[in-house]
C-alpha cells in the first residue's frame, strides 16, 4: 500500500450491511479510482498477496470496449477499505447516505483489468468517466483472499450457448440456431439445449448449432440470404436428413449421425449442395435438388461401432463431408 498525500472525499455514498459486514456503494472518477486503490500481488513478501500480474491484452480489450459508446456498461470494482475509510452521514434522517473520507488506499480485490482498461481509455481519449465501486469497510487478509478465491473459482460464466441465445435479436445465426431448438417442427427440438447444459436426450447445444450454421452458410450466396430464408433452408435440409435416417437421428448412443463431428460434416457438405441448388435456378433455391441429394445418402452407415467410430475433430468432419458429397452430387 502507498500512503496518499492527502485525504480523498467521496460524496453520495450508500452505507449498508452485507452478511454482517459494513459495505459502501458509490462511484468515483477514473482518476480518483486509480489514486485510492492498490493491488496485492501474488508474490508479495508478506505471503498474503493473491493478485495475478495484469494482462495488458485484457486491459486493451476493455479500453476498446469502452470506446464503443454509451452502451459500454460495466460492473463495480470490489474493494477492501481495510478500516481506512470513514463514513459520515449527511443527517440523522438519511443515516445511510453520506460521504466517505478515504485516509488511505483500499485493496483492489476484483477489477484490476477494468481499471487498467479505464486508465488506457481515459489517457487515449483525454476524458474522464465514473467508476462504480462496492467497498467493504474491513476484511482481514484471510477473508479477503477467500472472497477473491470464491469470485474467481466458484463463480461460473454464462457459457457460450446462453450467450448466443442472448444475442438472438442482433445476430442472424444466433436467431436461426435458437429457432432450430425451440420450434416444434425442427428435428433439433427434442435433442437440443439452449443453455449449453447437456442432459439425457439433449446433447446438441445452441453453440454447437451456431457452429453448424457458420459452416452451412459460409458461401456468399447463402450468407446473403435473410435469416428467415436461412431458417427455412436449414429446416428443409435437416428434416429431410432426419426422415431419411429417422432411427439413426433419434438414437445417439448407437449411431453417430447427431454427434457434433457428423453434424459439422453435414453442414460442410450442405453448404456446397446449397450453392449448387441456388446456381441451378439462378438465385432461387432448388429444394427438389437438395431433396434428391439427401436421398442419395440412403446407403450411408452411421453406426457408432462402424467406420465412423474413430472420426474426430475438424479433419474428421472434412473427411466425412467429402464422402457425403461424393454420394450426393454424383450423376444418376
């Protein structure tokens, strides 16, 4: 900790209790936030340090995020004031609202990359922004370390599938993937999960379908379609596949058809089939051609113990896609 040359006053602070601990909610300018906080590095001589070295890449990414405008919101930084901050209420009728007198720096428990990004942003733009904070009046060193450990090990992110779901109104592939799981006429309705948590019978996540759609809509003539057209095309293609291999589609354990490596292979092959289907009708989709291509796959073996048993990863998907195309696009 570095002693501050003079006391710092923060106005309009809310004092409250969290699980018996006195805490403060408020905000300060970016300049002040950098002056009234310090970090305890993991290799501190006291043996009570815990913070990782700051990652400049993450700071720069956060600075770039802030530059996107007023919608670039962020969560409060978390501090331990170590009894160095005193709260003074404005009056008896508002005993929980007042000012904080910061006599020394507070330990920055969570938010060093946010503060690093804020510092970079304010320097680059020669501007000032407010930084929200939540500060505990006092935690001993062991309590502080334990809370830091809980925040960084017990708390879990929302996951990529749920993230795609949250972006469904602004991203076409997220919207189509969501529709493929939620619509009752979709072959993925009973085998898909929106949240990313796989349970018995639901093994295809929203993120899996998002990747499938990236592969399926890669050609320019497909990516330029509206999201409604993409959805119609996907429903037709995968419903046709399911009708052709209904038992295989519904039996995840004994067949690999709906395993991710095979779904990706179908997507890679489907993209090429779609391109041909569009070129045949000069910009319109030849659904009859797509149907015929899928029908030509009738003899394919999808058993888990068959030739696809050891198929894995991107290379496996590309290899299987080549086999699918060899059957689907051959003459006759």
